[in-house]
C-alpha cells in the first residue's frame, strides 16, 4: 500500500490563545492517558492503533507493504495509523519509538463476534423476539495570511463539536502554527491548535479532529505564528439536511447477526421469493475461483532445509492428502529421480560412490518441476538455496482451508434488482459492498437497505413511489471467496483468494497475504497507468492484480453497470472510519496530478447530495460523518489507484460515491475518538447497518429528484 500522506505536527508548546481559554472542559488540555498498556504475544495478529514516532517511520511501513487498515490520521499532532500486525512487528515498532494506543480488534475477535451474534439471534428467535432496537486584521509584522476554508459545527449525543480547516499563504514553511479561537452563543470562548496536513509532499491545509465545545459556536477566527489573522466567520451547521420523517409503522431492522456468504446467498433467495413482483436476481457473468487453494507441503524442515511442493490443481480437486517424500535409495551412484504413484510423490535422492545422498534443494525442486509439471510445482524455501536435501519424513499436501461447511465450487456472485419497472426506463441506482472481505458490516448495510425498500413497498406510499421511479441494483457481496476465508481462516483477510504470486512468495507462510485487492483492479487511474495507491507486490494489501480487471470480482461490478446504462448513481460500501467520498480517487505521484476534477455543477451535485445522505445517516443514532471526511477520495482519504468508483464515474458517467461505514465513536471519558474496526461486537455492526441503510434510501431519493429535474427526452 502506498500512502503518501504526510503530516507535520506543529509544536504543541506555544498556544497563542491559551489566555482566552475560559472553558477548561472544551479547551486544549490533553486528557490523561487512562488506557491500559497494549500487549500482544509475538505470534498474535491484531488490528492496533499505533502512534508513530515520525513520518519516516510511516514511510518505511508503507514501503514494506504494511497492512494499513485505514488512513493514518493526525491526532492532536500525533500520527496515528491503524495496522494489522503481529506482536513481533509491534515490538519492532515500539523499539523504534512507536506507541500502541488501542487494540481495535484481535485476531479471532471477529469470529467470536460472529458466533455471539448468531447465538443471540437464535436465542431471540427461540424466544419469539425480533432483533434489538437499537478578517483581514493582519498586523504589520505578519508574513502570512489565513483563509478559513471550512468551519462547521453539529451536536450529537448532547455534545456539540466544531471542526475547522484553515490555509496559510506560507505554504512552504513547515513550522507555521495555526490556532483557532471560538465564541459560543452564550459567550464562552476557547481555542485549539490546528495541524499541518500535507499529501504527497504538498501542503494542503491545517486542520484538526472535531473538537468538543460547550454550546453552539457563533464566531471562529484563526491566527498564525507568523502573525497572520483570518476573518471572523460564523461556523455553519453540518450537514444541515434532514430526510423526510419515517411514517408510523415504517419497517426496518432486518439484520440480527453477521452474515456469511452462505447466509447472504440464502437472504437473496428469500427476498426474491417473498417479493416476486418487485425483485429480479441477476447472476453476474464471472464465476469466482471459489473457496479453494492449491494443496501444499514443506518437503524437509523449513527451519533447516526444505522445498515447498504445491499441487497445480486445487486441494479439493483430489490433491489434498497426496503424500510427498524424499527417500535414500540405499545404494551408491544413483541418480535423482521423481516418481508419482498411488497418490505418493517420491523423490529418490542422488547418491555418491560411498552411497551418501548428495542432491541439493535446488536440484530436487528442479527435478519435480521437470518431471511432474502438470501435477506439482516446487520452489526452494527461503534460506534453503543450495543446501543438501535431507531425507525427509513423508508429509501430506493440504490446502490449509479450515471452513468445512463452505462449498469449494466457483461462486456465482448475485445482484438484486428492485423496482416496479425493471426495464431500464427509470433512473438506476447501484449499491455494492464487500469488495474487501473483512468488511463484514458492509453487506449488512446493503441488505438492510434492500429489505427496507421491499418490506415497506406495500405499506408506505413514499417507498412505493421510490420503487415506481427508481431502478435499484444491489450487489451485497462482491468478494465471496475472500469473505469465506475471512470468516473461516483469517478474520483480517482483505483481498480475494486468487494467488498470482510466483516463486518464493508462494511459500505457505505467506498464506494470509495472497490475493488481489479488488478495489485496486479497475481500469481508470490505475496502478498500470502510473497512479498512486496500489502495488505490484502480490503480498501487499493493495496488490493491483496482473492487469486491469484481471479478477472476476471487479469484472462483475463493471459488467452490471455496463449492461444497465440507466444506472446514474452508485455507492461502493466499505468499512471502517466514517467517510463519504467521490472522484477523483487517484493521482500520479509526480506533482500529485489527480484524475480530472468534476465540473462545478457536478461538484455541487456531489456535495449537496452528500449533505443529504450524511443527514439521513445521522437520523438513526446521531452519527455525523465529519466534514473533513466528506469530499473527493484523493482529498480526504488517499490516492487509491484503480478503484471502482473512478471507473464508474469517468468511463460510464455514473455519479459514484464511496462510504466507509463505522465512524469513530467519541469517548467523553477520555476525550478521544475511538476506532471501531472491521468486525466490532455485533451491536455496533447492527447500528452501522441501520444508519447507513438510511443513507442509501436517501441516495434513492437523490436519484429520483435528479431524474425529475432532467428535461423530457
Ligand atoms: Zn474496503
């Protein structure tokens, strides 16, 4: 993964406006650190929020292909990154000056949360219950001027927050400190520092996380350490858009546990059966590889000397259990031979005149590849090159897959099409989710959305009207193979199950790093075109694949959109972090040249629609997606070369958005925003499904209003 974000924290010592601080609760004082120390055993893998020592440390992590789970963020001047790492890797980072601040999710937490959610749902069903409700005053000495680019406020859960973005004209001075001062309607005042934000080596602006304030802020201004002063502005209410109220009896809450791919398949089938007049199920054209892998074993001891032997076919195609062994022929002057009989691959080692075995690891691997190329592939284990091949105990090939209840067959990915007129005559909307396997909350969002539209069609005239006017497409699960692996083998699996690695990278110790990042495999602004944010390394979390659209999964999304040219709006649902984004989603490294910016009119449509949708999300439980995280991908997140929304927008003319569901939650006790992770305890995932389904319903209203405003053909 290549994240070229760069933060330079202003020194926190000189707070220019500390004297005007009259509300200690809302000021600049950093809260005490009451969190227990974070510890991981050496071999344990976890998702950890880590405070990095400096930018160089982040750059090193990125260069080595670290699994960055989210955009590294400036938190009060600290660089915080969410990383999937082992205890050993965390210990190395800590030794280099990093500090772990939160274990977001441990390996296995997801499986436990899945099991808990299923048990609880079953208990509720057994009990007959439903799912839980849930100014230009610049002084003469000033050498810079300041522009307030954004100042927004909102109230959620009884707490009012303020967020500001300010730009200095002294763009090249990394030491400029900017402080924001505010005044509330009832006269309280306070201040907080902003932090410099650079992306791809270029200054963007200063900003900070949403800051708690005691009441509605009515004035905001900024000053810089160079003497620059901004105008006094009035902060704007965010998002200041409210969806129509839900009618009495509106039906929702159709999600009562995490859903595996098999569960999702069953749900699609049930919806099609239950709402025949309103649903088509579309089988997408490309079958996936299936939940399958090549069977593999170490011949020899990988700690001493070994060759990795792998079946050419998948394990479930008769290759699991095949035995491999090396034997000493017991006679002098024998050649190296390879034979395969009765599901046993036998490598008879060469001997010298004294009868001692003399074959090397390289010779054994080459012999297997030469004699049995249609059945086996062999590579020398890392560190074993040129070593004498030991007479190894027989071992059996195995695909290593743990999911015993999962079909190994290639998977047909399905889309639901919802509407009264499913013939292309109405404006189309596409919602798709789980391109990334570990993002378990995302299909809950799209399925809750689909079922709300269907269940309310008969009882709520407004829902019926939407289904009259809009043609809705939903792909709940783009990446079923990866999802099966995430549920059964490795909760942190992001990519699909196709292993394009060659040579030593196919070593089974890399088994949780194989696969293609589906959302880096599309054609526009791609890695192959020189854009930033995807990798050619098959072990990287952002591996782009062998070519644009090399994967069945990405091809399916594009095929659906191409086959239905009435689709005009799309939402690509991911987790986590609480973002609402649109194109451009990528830039080139040199000069940070983005894909073309949308026109003014289109940018206005993107933003006004986003505010409506953010407002609808907030209706459920008050979750407010921050203004700093609402905007073009390349501006608010990072460059994501070859992502699907960019292809949908630039190639197919679709207004294409991305959600990152799972917003950080404010912890009033610690004064920290806390990450929720990919597979939180189910109550949180349930909350995400409900609020973001509401956001998708609002997207349907946006599409209806857009279509109504178009001139008649
Ligand atoms: Zn994702």
